[in-house]
């Protein structure tokens, strides 16, 4: 990780661990933040991309007054609270800075059945752009394609739906995330022993891609055996139960990888006892605030993540660039994302935030998110 990225992580603001607004409909709750539109530099106004409202052209040729809906996998997930919130410097912070109206909304569980009504509601409310973390790579596509046919900009972040969006904001190299987590665990357990994976949902695009690279990387360690992959569905109770099940089914288990912030926190809670601490290693993707206690007492030695607020912030800028017609999402195009600087669109219409960062007892006190 570059020093510039590390400094950005160190400056991340603390945010609440859960969304405070209770669900009030099948599409879940939503939070909205609207910034005053910046003054137009031209005399003519441009109509919104969906035709449902109007926008003006501000500085750098970007439209202002756009209705942008940020739709994470689910509400009440601290990872997405950080990625989306104005307070954390996430997606809605970027949208505010650009003079747009940003609204976070989704269902209360990380499933297509919960997320699709939120997408449909956003479309019906005149969205100009959708920023979506896909709960499934294909199940959302009829709804997202319908939005695109209406002229609504659709980008994904965190978890992709490759065939029904214009651009994907990827938190880190898929291969790098998968391989590095195996390498971290291998070092902790001496390259030998039974290991398991506690994933999120079985349909989650990002989880499955990372796990694919984990399995490839495990071939480098012939004495390590992947005995099971279980799914906690990004629900603390379910993740706790499946972790307990692993320990009962595999009493000789040496290590667990959980590439989900909900899953790793739940697994750490299970392992945080004299029976397992120091005997079953745990790594994966987590947030510093949720895992500081477990790093301090030795339950977790190392884990990885990126700054989720930066991921959301980048997605916010990318959505406005696309909705304004400044870029199309084609490979090789570049744009500037405020405080994060310049980014270039890569293969597959993907923008890469940066490499994952390793947290441990030597550095975790520097971070608060």
C-alpha cells in the first residue's frame, strides 16, 4: 500500500456502527442529504439523464442537482455505513460536494429480494444515477437494465453485476485480496493444517471471486487443506452459528478466513475464549473499530481492508462523471475524484481504488472507522 493511501486511512473519520433509521417499508429505510447546487457556469440548463427532473451544468462540465441513490447490499451494516455516509466522507459526502442530492436506501437483509424493491423505488422517484453494491450478479439485472434503458446511470461498487452496469468501482484487485488473505493465514499457522472460509452470501459476486483466488493460492501450500466454506449471509447471528458449527465439525481446525466485515467480527467473537484464542487463527476483511478488542487480546493477529469511505467517495464522483457525459466508462478514460486524485478506467469498465491494507497490533491504533 502506498504511503499516500495509508495516510488517507489514518485520517478516516469514526462513524456509527449501525444505521440509526429503522426500516419502514419493504425497501428498507433511507437517508437523504442534499447540498445546494453550485452556480452554473453556463446560461443553459441540461435535462437530467432519466428525464424525471432537471439539472444544471456546473464547474468542470459536471451536472448539478442530480438525484443519486446509493443502494448498498443492506442497511444496518457498519461497512456500508462507512462507505456511504456523509459523516465518514463516503459516497454522499462526494455527492454533496458536487451539488447533487444523495440518498442511501436498501433493504434490511443482503438478498436480491430485499434489495430489488429499493432499486425499483429509486427508479420511480426519478433517479438520475444508481450506485449499487450487488447482492447477486444476475438477479438484479432486469431492474438495472430497465433503469439503463430509461437513461439512468448505473454503476456498481464493492460487489459487481458485470452485465448490467456501466462501470464498477472495485475496492482492490480481486486476485490480490484472495491471495493475500491465504498468505497471511499460512504464515500464522505455519503453512499447515485444516482451514475454512466463513463467507457472506453464496451469491455474492465479490465473495465468490475472492474465494476463487483463495483456492488457487492454497495450491502453493500443499499441507493446508480447505475443509469447508460456510455462509453467514452478512448477518451476525448466522455468521456466529456457522462458525460454531465449523469448530464442532472440525475439532482440528487451525485457521479461518472470513472475507466479510460482518463475518470476521462474528467469528472473532466465537474464538475469543481460552479454548480457541491462539489455537485457531483468524484473518479476513474487517474494520479496525470492530476488531481492535480482538487484536489487543490476541484472538486476531492480522486482517485486511481498504478505506470503505474512500470507496464510496470514488463511486460518488464516478457516478456524476458518467451521468454528466464526461466519461462513458470506456477503458483508458480518466477522471478526477476530488481529494482522492486522478483515476483511470481499466479493463472491464473497472476502476480500482487501490491495494488492500494489512492491520495488526503495530498499527491498528492509528485508525478509527
